């Protein structure tokens, strides 16, 4: 006997419950950044769920996890778009009002390459933690929750890696 597809058994209450859970989680992580766009982000996550329903497995809270992953990606994409529009076309040194000179550009390139080198030398978990915290601007507790680690371990990893980068940069 074949079982009905899971999406035919979704009730309005279940959908509203999932929506509330995802909204609460996004509000914790992105409220100050997204503001009123949080609702739109969750809506896009539900659209993705409906488009990809055969690939989604609802067991063990899978619908919530799927919606949360998609919503985070949409939120980060929106934040990157906003940041990209605000970013000037050239990198200016802190406190400078004019474009960097060729000598300053060379120093910036060297510093960037040194940071990339340190980053490449990190283990996979350390790289994921630091990338999530520094680039994606996620909180220590959010990263710890997603990776099922203690927040002290995540905080220590970030502190250790940043210290290593500063030490190698000569600060």
C-alpha cells in the first residue's frame, strides 16, 4: 500500500507553526539587519519548499530545518546585495578620503594574501566557524547551536584564529 506524499497531509496549523518557528529564529539572528524583510524571507523559504517538495524529507523536524536553511541563505543574499550597493568600487584605507596609492594597494594585497594563507591552513571546522562569525556575521551562540558545539568552544576558536591572524600580520 502506497503512502500519501507528506505535503498532502500538511494542515494550516502545521504550516503556521512552522512559519512562527522560522520567524522567531530569524528574528534572533537577523532582526537588526533585515527589519521588515523577515516576512518576505520566510515566504521565499516556503516557496522553495513547495518547489522542491519531492526532495525534502519531513522526518525528524526536516521541514523546519529545510525552511530554516533556505531562509538563512535568502537572508544572507539580501544582506550581501545591500552591502554590495553600499560598498565603494575601490577599497580605501581606514580614515582615508582618497583612493589608495599604488603602494597602499600593494600593502592591502599582501595583507589580504596573508589572511587567505592563514585561513587555508585552518582545519575544516575552524574555517567554518570563523567564516560564519566574521563573514556571515552570525552570533557565537547561533553557530554553536547549528554545529551542536558548546558556545565556549566556538568563542575560543574565533579568538584563537583572530589572534593568530593578528600575530602574523605584526599587530
